[in-house]
C-alpha cells in the first residue's frame, strides 16, 4: 500500500501513518495544512470519534523531533488557547508511537501504540 500511495512518498509519512492508525481505531481524521503566511499551530491532525472525543495531534518522526522545543511550544499554546479536546504529541519510533498528553504545564506520557 505504501509504495502505491503518493502520501507515503513525501516528507509527511509520519502524519499519514498516524492518520491510518487513528482511522483503524474508529476516528474520523483531517490533516491540517500549514500556511506559509500564518503562524504555525504545531497541530498536524484533528481527529474525533463517535463518542465526541476530539484530539488535536502534533505528529513527528523520530529524526525530526525537537522534543523539548515542541513540548514547550504546544504547552504555551494550550495555556493561551482553549482547545475543545485533548492536545497530544506523537513521535514515531520503530516500536510504535510514543504519545504525550499536552497541558499548560508540560507533557504527560501516554501508553505506546
């Protein structure tokens, strides 16, 4: 599937892999396009399930991750903005996805997917 799918032939492979995983878990998912003319939100995916749970997800590959800076930026954004759901930070590793719940004070580790 990955070789035939143009989404996997770009620098956004981690985003599309995370999107596929969320869909398998029953979420509807949209990808957030970043604008070059506006400040980045750091959010790559917005997902919601049938129960109304909403996730705002920042997705990174292991090699592109600047963990400390990303967590700081997302924490500051959650302090200033009110999201109508959870903000999570996902880092792709060989063993799966390391995930963190973001709040105004930092990050809380979640189970690996």
